[in-house]
């Protein structure tokens, strides 16, 4: 027994030693390299900004890092440090271009070590890191993200702010060599002039002005160069729905569109799509801040879903995007988690009203009934029609009114919004409008007697899903309730059996938290949701939907791990239009280019070594 245990111990130790000698696993190399670049970049900045850094207790560590022994080398050290910090995130995400930039930058660091510091140890360390990156170059195969011009403006603002802050540190790093006692205004003026390559009002002794001047000039040049590169680099097409993809999706929706009320929203023009190998299923998505967001369930035959999901995950791995699914059903959540190993969390509930069973009678519908009767007595009437049945002039008036009544400049919606009213492409959609003739002496409005509108997209052959509701702010309260009731009452004549209303986030938590006997955790969670409802329509949407006594269908968010949830949540807010990072209108580009698919899709299937990595 003891001999066996001794034998096991002798086997374990060599195994651990072999793992140490072998180094990190290949899939961990990008994280290791990115972390090393972050640390080296920070130490580069410290050695370039603070002259006494080399003489501190970090002297031994500084000797093996790119540093400065003259003014020009100090400026180079600062630039190299900033570039390494900028590249670190891309290296961790396995970006091919970040790897190429780092490989090109490391020899510059080696040259600086040998020419300026004569540090053989530092050059060897840089060469070792370069060799590691070249040896594991296949780990850095992620393709570029879709590009947008706002990144150039963001780079200018952020890097300009960093340069301004570092400039103050550089100016104050030589207090004993400053002539006189300059004020804060003098320092600010010196930094600003220095970033543009000119001399400022502050004077130094013993050659320190060259160090400050070169360093500030290098920071300004780096800001201008990187901003210009981001602004004028060749455009990498973002994923967009092409006419061919839309035609294929419509064919799938014609056969399987009744399964998911969110299926028709896959036809948004700002979504990309990947199809299963058989072409019988598809997953639509949008990339937001490095998160690949799919919405709803896959489109098409359930048996072909795994193939489409596999292509989706391959696309995410190829670009090193974070995969996530927003608003999938319980069936969709089971398939996603089974096929990918991802996790799921209940996001909220979708309210679905059954048209044949709907009635305004009964105590539970008393408030809605009284509101609708009051509005009708005030002279309002409703019309519910298919979009194709509207005259072009009336449809144009409805579109203009919907745009004018929008709360924000940005059109909100992603997972449950179509973003257009089009009689040719979406003729089966339903529009409900509320009208009121102007009273005697009242000035007519630009949209005639139109006071409110709601737009519903098709859901299979006998259902519709609420896509948009807008109203004139001067109209009487209750327009939305009036139009939903009118739609449900007219549904039978239009061949509609079910209507999907709004989505209520965290509906179950709000419902359970207000019940008698709810525990402190549920009450606390409900209180937090009510507090957040001041900025987001959480409680109000739940109460609005509940008025119509719908059935509740849970919807889920699918994610890779818990630490991705904040990032996914922020991406969802961007996609839905609650957070906008777009350029100001005056800085936007002109007419958009023709939508194109992702560049690598035109070249055929993604190479195997590019898709076998964990995003």
C-alpha cells in the first residue's frame, strides 16, 4: 500500500515539473501576452515620465524594460508604453491586427534597448516575448470587428485627455530644473503648446526642456496619428442583411414563422445572419461593443437549429466576440444551452393576448373598460387595417407622425422592433390608428385628425406582434389602451387569433415580490427594480401589460459566464437605443455604402484553426 502511494507521489512531481517547463497552454497565450503588455506599458510610461524611476527600488526591473537615457528615448518610451496599453486588450481578444502591430513594435523596443540603454538583458526579454508571439501566432487569428467612424472621435477625446494628464506629470517631473515659479495657467499653456510641437512659456535648465519637449510632441503626434488612422482606414463592412439573405429568411418565416412571435424582427436591415449548412435554419445577430447579440429563437426548422447555432458560435470565435442571446423562448434556451454549453437566465416575460377569449366584461377589466369608454365619448375613433390597405398618402402621414412623436433622435429597439413601416415589404403588418376631428375653432395639426398609432408585424398566419406605439402628446391619456383594445376586437375580422404585446423585464420578480409573505430578498430585489423604473420602463410596462389579462411567456438571456453579464447588459442597452455612442450628426458620414456581409464569409468557410478557440 505504501509502495503504491510512494509511486503515485513520484509520478505526480515529474508531471507538475513537466507542466511548468512546458509553460502556459496555447489557448492561454493571448491572455498572458496581453497582461504582459499591460505591465510593460505601465512601466514604460513610468520610466519615461518620471526621471527618478530608474534610480528607485524598481531599478533592476526597469533595466530590462524599454527605457530612456536621453530626451528622444524618453519620448519613445512614453509612446511605446501607450501603444502597448492600447494593444493589450486586442491581444487578449486574439485580434490578428493587434498581434501584427505588437510584432512590429517589439523590434523597435529591442533597438531602443541596444542603441540607447545598451541593455542586452532588456533586448533578450523583448526578443523572448517576440519569439513567443511568433511561435503561437495561430492563437491570434480573430478577425477585425465591424468599424464605425465614432471610434476615431473617441480615440481623439480619450487619448487627448490621457496626453493632457501625462503632460502635466512630465512638466512637473523636473521641479528642480524649472526656472521661476510658473502658475497652473502657464503649465497648462506649456502642455497644450507642447502637444502641438511648439515651445511653451516654461523654461528649464540642464537640458530638461528637450526631454519635456520631445515627450509632449510625441504624445501629440501619437494622438493625431492614431486618430487619423482610425478615421481614414479602409472600411471593414459591418454585418448587414443583404437582399438575398432577406429573401431566404422570408421563405423560412413563411414555413415556420408561427413558432416564435419575435421571428419577423429578424428582417431588420441592421442585423447580420448565419444559416445552417442545410439552409433550413438561421440565426440573426448584431455586434455591439464586441458582443455578438442574437435575438429571439433561431429562424426555421427546429431540427436544423443546431447547425445554425454552430455557425453562430464559429463566427463569434473567428472574431473573438462574446456570444449572447437576448429574448429567446424556453425551447430556444434549452437548445442553445445544450448545443453550446452556455448558461441561461430568465430575463422577463412576454405578454400574449388571445383574441377569441378577449372581452372587456368582468371586474378585472373594469379600469380598461372605463378608460376606453371615456376616450370614445371624447370623440375619438379607431381604425385597424393591414398596411397594404392604406392609401400611400395616409401611410406617409402615419410615418411622418410616428417620427415626429418619437421621444429621442435615435430609433429604439432591436430584439422586438422592426424599425420601419413599409407597405411593399411588410404589407401583412397591421396598423391601428386613433383619430379625432378638430373642434370648432381649433387649429388643425400637421397630421390631420391622427392622434396615435400602433404598428404590429406578422406572427405566422394568425398572429401579430406589437412593434411600435406612438401618440401625440397633446392627445388624451389612454391612447395606447384604446388602440390595443381596438386591435383585439378587430382581430377576428382580420384572421388574427393571438397578439403579442410588450415585453416586461423581470416580471416574475415584480409579481412575486409584491405578494403576501415574500421574503426579504424578493422584496429587496423588487424595491431595486422599482427604483430603476425611474429611468427604465420596468414596472410601468409590467402594469400596462397586466391590464389586458394576458398569458405570460418567459424569455431568457443566454450567456457564456457570469462575468460577461455586465458587458452583455451594456451591449443590450446600446442595441435597444438606451445608450448611444454614435457620432454627432455633423460628423457622420454621408450616404451609407451598400450593405455587405462580413468580409471573411466571401472567402468561404472559416479556417479550422480560426474557429477552434474559445472566444
